[in-house]
C-alpha cells in the first residue's frame, strides 16, 4: 500500500460523499417546502370554504387552461383582494404542489452542472426539465 496515494482518494471520496449529502438535503428541503406551502394554501382555502358554505364541496372546472394560465389567473386574483375567495387559495395550493417537482428538477440540473460538473446527469436532467416544461404548457 502506497501511503502517498491514499489521501487524495480519501479526499475525493469525502468530497463526493459531501456532495451527495448536499444534494439529498437540497431535494429534501425543496420537497418539504413545496408540500408545506401547498398544505398552508389548501388549509386556508378549505377552512374558508367551510366557514362560508358549511361544506367542503367546490364546484368549478379548470378545463382548457394550461398550468401557467391557471397560475396567472389566481396570482392576479391574489394581488387584488376584492377577488379573494377560497378557490384562489385552493388553486394556489394545487399549483404549488404541481410546481414542486419542477423546482426539484431545475435545482438538480443546476447542482449537477455547477457542483458536480457531471455533464451526463446535467443533460439527462435538462431533458426531464424540458419535458416537464412542455407538459406545463399543455392544456
């Protein structure tokens, strides 16, 4: 065993382990934040709906809208308090839950490109991101 060759291997192994741990933390925090934001919006909307109507039943369609139409419609209503109703908060909860995997993919792509400099994983993740982006524009 050559003592001069082991420290770089250990250093490389430690760096890779740290990067893997950092990636797991990043993904975990993104998923946790997305779910918590979604739960908060859904909870506010459902409680408000129940207080107003005595029921949790919502009767509306979102057919013919893509994700961004859906989101922009509700963001406009959110910034005009006269348009506030339980549906806006429920829609924002659904939108944030749908957007969470997208943020995860984009952050993974940036992580693979910058921290790991792994171009193969960056390309794969970019492809998944492109497919997700395309699907968000579909009706």
